[in-house]
């Protein structure tokens, strides 16, 4: 018999509509799954079991009374611990914010509540979302449900792992330079980075504000589209929020790939360091799109190879400025010292991990008066050129495709001593981040070791609906079973 935690959000909604199951039963089943397997995975920093059960009971009560319930009623959701939740600790996986309880909810959290998604817990991440493996968490690394000796990617590794491990059918992550898409490819989940500004950043703890974006994880494209619809709303509390509402992605989801013009990004497919098995799986997926009636062409994003160095100047610059607020006075940790300055230095030394300190130092350097033009300003010029590359490509293509990341999941500890090797994971993800365009990762196969491989689909600004439609066509055609299995997988040892 299929357990409730194996079902999609759509199936869970249908079963409740048919009065076959209650929200409480669904939530209890997922909490039991978490209790049984999360000690192996480590996806959750905090499981909010009591609040989840109370919310589920309230949904069941309203259903029974004929009162309205939201579009995601009774569907468990894993929330990245970078979004403010009123009265519930919000740590960003940093010692700096240990014990911090926000006095308000992020807009995304409010919208999820309005939709009656049931938050089952807050998930692990690389500290302040800086990383690609979830190993930079100040608390513990999250493990990949497909192979517990490997990383789930990052920074939204906890949400990705929770969805892959069937702890929840839906997850919320954030993507500044790949942090939804890269963990999605490594965990065999669907992860969507919406257009910059599509989802409110109000209550999202700021990392690199010109890049940060919230988005969904799911085990299928329709579930990801459903979650995106619930959170993509204009918000007057975020000045970069897009006023134009999202075209309903559900409406176009099953139109198919026929007639779509798909550009295969040459610089991505020929990229140095690309695992041949990843290239092969992506090429096969592209061939399927051709068979489905898409017109596939070769395109170039000539400046994309400069995306990574530009990103790793812009990102630390913005981070160094955003993280200045952790001064021992306003939030979380405080380590006392004889003077205010000494207190701040001691607080920041004790509160931040190595990667956070590295970014603050790089960013402070890149923004300093003597170097600003050579580094930050130059990186901004590259950013403009990349945005123009995308514009030019979308003049003749509806969707661009390439690998999401150069490799499948790597072993824990493999890249922790080599920041540059870690940064290289993001090489295919950051161009769309710099351009602000929407992009998603779709599982399209596995490598010889059975580890998932994702194809990245990138769309023009505001083009989420077409992107999801193309991904759905491919998903249906491939018909993959995305349940982690094998001797190293979650649950394999009971
Ligand atoms: N891995 C990238 C970084 O460390 C992306 C992080 C993110 O998107 N939050 O900057």
C-alpha cells in the first residue's frame, strides 16, 4: 500500500476532497516519517510538530464545517530556516542568530499560512545561505537521501533533502546563485528559481539583495507550479516585488513541448569540468524534446563563462554590507568585551563561520575605495553583458537548456578545504541569477552510481509558465521514479 508520505501534493489534496483522509492523518504520517528517518538525513533544524498538528486540526475542523480552506490545505511543507517565522527560532544555520525569534512572519510564510500549507519544520542550510553542500551549517551537515555519505547540495540542502526523503511533498528554498537549482539536481527533485522580484523578499534574511529569490521544491512539476502560484504575489513591503501577477502556470502546464523553440547553451554543454554522464543525460533529454516536437537549436551566451567570477564579487560585496547588521546589539548572539568595538569584534568572531568571514572580507575589499572600479564596478559590467546575452538568446528561443550543475552529488568533506572547488558547482546556475531570469532544475536521469542528474531550463523574465510547461512535457515523457533507493539510501537500513 502507498503510504501518505509517498503521495504528491495534488494527490493529498484530492484525497482530502474525497474525504478519504484528514489533514491530521497526513501530517501525523509525515511527522512519523521524519521521526523515523531524519536522524540519518538531518534535514530539519527544528520540527514544529505541535504547531503542525494544531494547524491540521484547524483545517479539518473548517472542512467539516463547510468553511473555506486554502489551495494547499493539509499539505506538509519544509521551510528553509532563512525565512522569518513569528515566535519560532530563525537561525540561518548560524550561531549568530541562535535563539533569535522574529517578531513577525515573512510574507511568504503569511501566504503559505493563507494557503493552509502545513509547515512541519525549518530546514538546514549553509550558514546565511553561503555554500553549495549544506556543510557550512553551524549545526550539522544535511545528508543526501540517495546516498547518506554524500551532500544534498546547498544552500537549500535541508529543504531539498526533506522533499527527496518524503518528509514533505513541498519545500521552500532560496536561490541567490543556484541554491534551489543545485540541491534540486543533487537530490532528484524539481526546484524553481522564479524571476527576481516574483516572490516577496520581505522577512527573508538578506544575503545578496540584488540576487535573492524564494522558490519551491517538489517531486513533480505540477506540485512545484502549485506552490509557486501560492507564493508569487506582489508585495508592497518589498520594493523589488513585481507588480504584474504570475500567469497561471497550471493553465498551460499540459500544453506539451510541440512548437517550443529550445536553445541548447553551447557554453554549458562544452563546459570544462562537466561530468560526461551529466552531459549525456542532458543531451538525451534534449533529444526527447526534439521528439516531442520542440525545435531545438544551438545558442551561445558568450559572456556566461565570466558569470562565476562576477558573481563571486557581487555576492560577497552585497553580503558584507547586509551582514554588517550583526553587531551584537540588534540580533541574537552577543559576546561581551571591554569596549563597544571589542564587543562587536568578539561577537562577529564567535558568531560567524569561516565561509561567512571569507565573504565579508572579500566583499569589504572589493567595495573599498581603491579597488571598487577594478572589482565591483567591473563585475557589474559583466552582469549587464550577461543579461544582454540572455535577451539576445530569448529573441529566438522560448527556453534555454543546459546542465544545472557539473556533477552529481559528491561525498561529504570532498570540497570543504577548497572554496574554489565548491564555488565551481555554481558555474551553470549563476548566469540566470545575474540576469534575474527564471530557471528550474528537472530530474532527467541518474549516473552509473544511481545518483540523480538535473537538466536546467531557463526562461525569459516573467516566463515561468512556459518554463514549467516545457519541464512538464519532459517529465511526463521520461516518467522517472524518483524514490531514493540503494544500499546507501535513506531508509535502506530500516
Ligand atoms: N552556492 C552559491 C553561494 O554560495 C549560491 C548560494 C545561494 O544561492 N544562496 O553563493
